[in-house]
């Protein structure tokens, strides 16, 4: 499910609605997804968020790598040597969405300086923040926008061959009624069709 965000962070990020970028998102239980993230007017969405939301609990933080494909420390060092007078903002805009960099500058994450003015401490702090941006969602948008949902009939109580309830002969459960949740990409459709086929063969 898409995440909603607390104020004032939501208000600060709302101008990014529609901006997407590749990310790696980690939940506190260690689950990780590397896919696109989308900023919305309510918070965060996109494949990475829809995936990780199944592993997030209220009150927990998420850790987001905003540049999983480019090691920022090495990137900034190379950029400083090649373009010392280039602004840090414009340098980062080469690998991150420009609107995101501008908002991060407003949030004081990205200093308003040139690359030659960026000292080693500032660079280390910036790199650490952009590779591990911590966000605490306010909640989710709920079932209205959910791709899949958790919960359902415990699969240990069902026959894996026929989907029949072990305790109630003649009662069958298939698809999302059972407690089976797959990743995005057609896995839940496959489960629905496969469990229905197994059930139909037994009827």
C-alpha cells in the first residue's frame, strides 16, 4: 500500500508529486526491495513502496537509498576534480531528479555551495544521508489503493493439494482468502489461478 507521511515532511515533499526514481528501500526487519519509488501528494508510492509496505509496522522507520546505482562519495570526488566551480545542487542533479535535489536543499540536506567548498565532513554527512535516508511513515492509504493484502485463512489448516479445510470436509479456500501474499509482478494472480485449479480438480 502507498505510505502517507507526517507533517511537516509531507508539506515539504508535496511539490515532488509525480517524481520517480530508482531506490533501495529497507524495512526494520531487514527486508529490502530495489525498485522505483514515486512521490505522491499524500506521501510515497511506486513498486518499491508497495512491496515494502507488507513488511512495515506502524511506528517503524524505513531506510531509503536514493542512489543505489551510483556510489555518491566516489561520484562527488570525481565531479569536484573535474568541475570544482559547479554547484553541489547541479552536480547531484546529474544522477538525481532536479526537483528532488532542490527540495533536499530546502530541507538543508544538500548545502547551497560549490563542489570545491564541500569539505570532507559535509560530504560524508551528505553521502550517508542520501544512501540511507530515514523516513517514518504516518501510515498507509489502506485497502482502497492496496495491490495485495496480508492475512487470511492459515495455510497450515488447508490441504496443499486440494485447498480443502482440514477441519471441515467439503469447505475450500482459494486465492487471497488464504494467507498467501506474493510480490508484485503477477505472483498473486498465479496463486489465485493455481489454487483455483487445484480446488477444481478435487471437486
